[in-house]
């Protein structure tokens, strides 16, 4: 069967899942093969998804493989104790995750006692791929799975084709993106922190956008950059998504109004124009700068590039968490910079920051998917959130209420993403 990009739902509408009850090790390796760090193991491991004979449910597991022309051979270790290969006693289509590509192939089990010549070919392929394992096994005591990926599959070609730098970037898009986003930001933030943390942290916030544009250009040329730019200006969406994008600032203004009316401590309305690390540019100027630097600077990378890449393998809720983890670590130097989060390493404050960022990632996934992949909308939300909590007016009660609102909204967004992974209802649904 000719190799092809996976085009039919062999593994469910939201992507393949590791079978329930699978060993923790298999789940961990499967996650690793679908992560930015797949390059550590993908030269000898891949994922294969088969359908259960009786249940029809997909079963995904990591397997060691050896290539032989158009075929991929999997040697089933301790086959008497395993059952997944029995689903392939009759030839069927399988989904394969091989070096960053999702492919569809034709697979069947080869029992050495029944087909000794074919099994011997598979053992020779494994012996050539893993010579360190010593003498081969007896043919009549093995079970292998042969997966035919067709004549278009060539082993030395990197994922998605291409050689040289472009091929390597295509093979590890997320890894290269994260490496650049960290390197560019930390190359500025770490020296600032070591020098006392008195310079503004804002220039480093542009790193994810620069990294995303660089990886899109290196991997896919001008077409990749155009696709990313199209997401950045996608603004023709339903009004309810704009309301969600503006909601953090609306909540902040409402809380500030209550404080002002009740005579509670409040920095004043002009304090919404003052952001540590930025000049006083007035309300419009500050909001525009937050939109460009905080909004597009971060979101063109995290939601515009990383989220769609994670979505190739993971459901929306899982992808939200996978985006949030490096996003959280990426902020680390800001805890030592005055205009960042210096003073927030308090054992009481820090957990709130972590929970708030995770909630924000879930909510932004909902907004991004619901708006049809609009970076403009998530950038607007990010700018409004920072205008509500990162200005002088947003200190104290205002920041607490806005963050609590985001966390509460994230519970709603998480339920929606979990229940309807491919058809995301709007905020009012």
C-alpha cells in the first residue's frame, strides 16, 4: 500500500490514544515520541495504532522497528504474553507515527512457525538494524509484524522530506521552535537579571514570534510564513469571541469601579496607563504596545505555532497543557527582573502564578480554536489581561479578581474542550 499522509480516522476523531491499562512505561514513551523531544528516541522507536478485533477501539503503543525497503518490521518480544499483534492475524490498515510523520500502512502478523522464510527476512532486518543484540533467534519461536508503507517511503529521508537544514527543521519543528524561543529570550533576560534586573524585560517577549516566523520560514518557505501571518490578521469572527478576548480588561475596570465607588484603596484610573518597564504613553499607546509585544510577541509563537503543532498529535485539552509547560519555564528569568515578576517567588504567590498560567493556556486554546485559529484574538486577550493585572491599577484586589475569573472560565473551557474536541462551541453555548 502506498504511503500517504493519514487522511481517515483510524484512531478516533481527536487523534490516537494509548490504550487504557497500558503500562506507564508505554504511555511515557508514547508521549515522548509525540513531544518536542522525540528526536531522542525516534531513530529506533515509533508508534503504531491498530484496531481491536472485538471492540473496534484503537490501541496505540510504542514499538522498536527496523526498515527493509518499503517494509517496516516490528519484532514482538514475549509475544505469548501480548495480545495487540493478534489483531493483525488478518491484514488491516494501521496508523504509524514514524519520525514526526503520521502515515497509513498495511500490516499483518507473521508467525515464524507458519511462515519461516518471511519471518527470517524480518529477523535479518532486525539483526542489521540492531547488531549489538548478538546471535539471532530461532525462526520458529518468533512473531513479527510487517507494515507495508509502499514505494514512496524512503528510510533516509527526514520527516516530511528534504535534506540539510530544512529537512532537520521539518523533522523537529517544535524542538527547534522551543530552542529558539528560549535562546532568544534568555540571551537578553539572563544578563539583565545578573546585572541587577533593572532593565525592562519587554524586548525578550518578542522571542516566540521571531522563533515561530524563523521555523515556519525554514521549514516551509514563504508559504509557511504566509500561513502564520494569515492567522495573525484573522479578525472576521463571531462577536462573542471578541467579548471573550476583551473580558479580562472589562473585569478589571468593573472591579476598579467598585473600589473607586466604595472608597477602598485604589491607585486611580490613570494607573491603568502605567506599566513597569514601559514609558508612559497614555491609555491607547500602552494598550497598543501591550498588544504588539505581549500579545503578538508571545501568542504568534505559543498559540499561533506551537498549539497547532501539538494538535497534530493531541486533543485540545492535552495540547493546552503541553503548550503551558514550556511557556511556564520560559518565564523563569523574569522572577529576577524588576519589571517582570521579582518578588513573586513567595511560596504563596508562586502557586497562584502557575495555576493562573495553566488556566490561561486552556482558555486561550478555547479562544484560538473557537475563533477559527485567530492569533489576533488571543493576542488581544493577552494584552487585555496584562492591562488588567500588570499595570499599577491592577495590583492587589484587581489582579486577584481577574485571575480568579480566568481560572473559573478555564474550568468551563476545559469541559468544552474535553467534551467537544473538534467542534468548539462559543462562550454562550
